[in-house]
C-alpha cells in the first residue's frame, strides 16, 4: 500500500513539475 501511495504522490508531483515546465 505504501508503495502505491508513494507512486501516486510521485506521479502527482512529477505531473505538477512537468506542467509548470511545459
């Protein structure tokens, strides 16, 4: 469960960063 949560969090973070960059 922790792994899934971490992945989800990371995905959201990366998406936000990518959106800001793009």
